[in-house]
C-alpha cells in the first residue's frame, strides 16, 4: 500500500492536470448539448444494434465500436446523452495520461508534463472532447498501442491498434506505420529473424482481433456484394470514397490555396496552440541527435510523417481529423520546449522562458473555457418541435430521412437517403413506387450503385426532408435541379405535416396521404 501511494505521489502533477481537466469538463457538462450530424449517427446506430434493427438508423460506412458503447448507455440509462459525454471525457482523460506515460518512457518526466499540458489544453482537443465522435476514443487505443509498442509488448500493441479500427477505419493506417518502423529497424540493426518474427506476430494478432468485425460484415453484406473480399471489407471500401468528400474539400485553384491545402494541419495546430511549433525543432533533433537509433522514437516520427502525408493528400479536410496525431505532435513539441529550456544558461532566461510559456498556457485555458459558451443553457426549439416530432407517437413503419439527428432523439426505425442526391432518388423510387422520379437524371455514382443493389424498406410511414442536407457544388445547376425535383415529387405525393425554418433552413416532415 505504501509503495502504491509513493508511486501515485511521484506522478502527482499528471494527476492534478487530469483532475483539473476532468473538473472543468464536468462543470460544462450540464449546459445543453444539441447533437450534430455525426454524433446523432453514432447514437442512432447504437439504438439499431441493441434493438436488433427495430429502432435507430444504420450506416454501413461507420465502424461499430462507438455505436456499441452508445447503444449500451441508451439501453441502461434514461439520460444517455450525458452518459455518452462522460464516456468521451473518460477517453480524453485516458489519452492525456497515455501522452504523459509515452513521453516519460521515451524522454523524461519534464517532457511528459509539458506534453500532457500542451495536449490537454490545446483548444482543438478541449473542444472536441465535448462531442460524441470517434477521433478521441480511437486515438486512445492508438496511444495505448504506442505505449505497448515502446515497451516491446507487440501483441498487446497489435490488439490495441486493431481495437482502434473498431472505432475509426482510417486508424488502420497504424499497421502501415508499424510496418515501416519494423522495416527501418531491419535495415538499421540487421536482426532479420527477430524483426520478421515481431512483425509477423503483430500482423497476425491485428487481424485476429478484426476477425469478428469481418465476419459480421460478411453476414450482413454477403448478398449485396460480388465476392468474399467485398463482403468482408464492405464498410472500408465504401468509406474510402469519403476521403474525397467534396463537401469538406478546400479550394485548390490558386497556388496559395494549394499551399494552404498541403499544410492545412500544421497551420490548424499552430492556430490553436502556437507552442506546438516546437515540434519542428524535435523533428530536426531526430536527425541531429540521432533519435532514429531507437525503434520507439522512430515509431513516433514515422507516425507523424505518414499521418501528415495521408491527411494532407486526401481532399476531405476537417480540423477534427488532426486529433488523430495531435498527441504525438504535443509530445514532440514538449521535447522541443525542454530542449530549448536546457540550452538556456542563466536563471533569468529560464524564468523568462517559463513565464512566457505559462502566459500562453493561461491564454489557451481561457480560450478553452470560451469554446463552451456556444452551448445554450436551454433546449433549442428545433429539438422539441422537429427532432422529437415522433417522440411518444405511434410510428407504424420506417421513416426515410435526409437528416440523421431525429433518429437519435426518437425511438423509431429510420432509413437514410442523404449520402448523395442520386442515391436519395433511387431510395425514394425503390421504397415508394407511387413516387416515380425519372431515373435518367442519375449519374450512377457509388452511392447509387449501393442503393440499387441493397434491400430497402417498403413499409414507409413518413419522410423527413431538408434541401440543405444534399451537397451540391457551387454553380452545379444540375445537382440543384435534382434536389428540387426530389422535393417536388415528395411534396406532391405526400401530406405535409410539419414545416418550419430554423437557422436559415426549412425542415419538412411528410406522411402518406
């Protein structure tokens, strides 16, 4: 017991950091949380899993880890939205702890404390710990995989890495990162037998953990695909098209736009926390101080390199994607900070340096608090009037929806038709034969092909519709015409039971006449 208390005492700083972080997050927990699109999908998928398809919604491109957890909380707790946020906060707190442990193991305790502080109070991280999204839970498992890897516990590392993929499919990139790290070790140390054995075991256990997920995919999609591989990896195949989602792509016409697109994530990091600039000093030290001699530090730098390359190359750019490699960036920045501090020779210069760092951290802390005042103190009208329109009402059939948020607030079964306007037209045509839209309008994209080859519901009770749910590129008159045609067909064939404007957009609900 005394040894345990002594160990806790030796890590009291990180305990204080996590306790402070957790306390602040809990303080804001009771401001009203209005669900956004992706949050609603994960919650509604959880309902779908635990109701065996009788409630909620299903999106095959989403992995099942987060929906399973949220579905369990929905099944066990009345106020499951608060429980879901606490779960996200716990994943975030665990990630802060792992950042500290990784930095302490690779470098020293001072670096570990700086890394935890930088990570915990960077506004980007602090903000998204209040959302029910997959980036932070999946990154927790990647950090756990890194922690086991640097201790040469490769089998637990592989298990943790595979677990991350259950939460976010692009985290499968970590297997490639590990592969490159082992390759560098092989070239550097020339211990062929050891490296190949470790690599083989890593891949073996990684795919063993993924086997249940692949078997579930096969069972669900075997009748909708051409072959075994397509059934096993169907969510991954379809999700890959979202790498180039035009709705979240940046303009690249001008040279300045191309450069901004290429360096988007470093710019985002520095915008949120200027202290992260010290990570670039750590990258220089990787070569000058020969940090590549260690396989563990090599893993960190390969992780940053491949992650930055992948997320910079794909067209889909979102700030929250940076959360995947922000913790490693924070560790490298902390290394750079400590490196500079150790180079200072006078007491005055060291105190001045720490004072500047302290002032910046206080400013970041204040920004973090300000990020939470977007939450309203009371429930917005749109929730009670629109999202919960069918709450407590008898729903006899499936609700087709162009917006997943109602599925999170209502215990009914929903089917989405929002991946693309072409897919939406196919789904409406197949699910409601009395609404016939000219199929010649379709372009035959991947979503259309999926809809045409899928088993769709026919017992339609209602249609939830909003024009802005369908992305059309600026100036794309054909796309906009399709949206108008779809809206007109639904409006003429069904009874409008709800129509109201919120935040500049009009929302509709239709039922059969």
